[in-house]
């Protein structure tokens, strides 16, 4: 099989697979909404993200991966256009408003340029599944129910169709994955490295993701200051959570 045929074959296989995955997803969703929450959601997200790349690579090497990416782009647009045609518009959409502001081509290019970030979010999700649990067990850190963070619900929003629906699904999944990873990282950072940075600008910048930074040991202090700050927060009577975790029941100072 030459490269041209190999590319076309991989494209066709992946495109057909994506269509089948869409039908399967719709059928499963009709049976239960559990697929909209982790861990089942992880399986269905995989079917539309990295699994096509793996199939394309297996069938045709790097040209096959390129074909799978192209198939995903084509499927994305076809799905959005068909869904919009079937459901119909009830009024103005976010896509229309964004296209008027940026221009339709520029808006679509901006959206497509964001899709490679799925690799980052997938790695974060894998870390929350495979890395954090053993660390939490060994370090006596809090554990979390992923379904409360990683889930989809925006499909229930009235009038959300086509491109709006697809990208809001992506953001729905992404924000949950990122927020869960950030929550886990707060526990790790506050337990093992509770020392403020010498840059006040950095301390202010990270305060959103690490709200307890104001309580960490001062940057111009000594290791004794760090140890005392640590001992003031961890006494072995509860999980080793970050210093503003809900299980502590206290309020962090404002930045």
C-alpha cells in the first residue's frame, strides 16, 4: 500500500470509527447519564481524542496519525453542521456573536488552535487517575470523587447547538480536569513545600491557585520557620489537606 492509499485508508477508517463512536455514545447516553461523569466519561472522551491517533498510527504510521487528525477535523465540522441543522436555531448563538466580533474564519481558526491542548488535559487526567491516588495514600492526603469534578452538563443548556455545544463540552470536561488536578496539587504543594517565594509578584499571581500561600513560611525566614508553619497545620488528627481545604472549616485571609 503506497503512502497516498495509506493516508486515504486511514482517513476513511478513522472517520467511520468516529461516526460509530458518536452513535454508540448517543445510544449509551439514552440508556444512562452515567456516561457523562467519570470514570465512564473518560472512556468516551478517549474515543474522540487519542484513540483515533492510536488507530491511525497503528494502520499507517505518522501519515496515519496525520490522516486521523484530518478525519477528526472533518468529523468535528460535519457533526456541528448536522446537529445545528437537525436541532435548529432558537435565536442567536455564541458562535454567531463571536464570528461577528472576530470574523467567522478567524474565530474557527482560534478554536481549532486550542484543540492540541487536549494533550495537556489528558496528561493531567492521567495523573489524577494513576499518580495522585498512591501519593495520597502514602502521604495521607485527601482523596476525591472524580465524578464530582470531571463531568458534562452543558448539553442541557437551552439553545446550545452545533459548534457552541461541541466547544462547551470541551470546556466542560477541561475545566473539571484542570480544577481537580489543581486541587490535588494544592495538597502536595502545601504539605511538602510551604515556603513563600521571594517574588511578591509571584506570590500574588499564584494566590488564585494556591490561596494558602499567605500562611506559608516567609521567604526571608529559616527552616525553623518552615517547620513551625508545617507543624501548626499538620498534627496527624486529619488528612494532610492544603491549609484552606473545606475539611479545616476556617477562612483564609484575603490577598
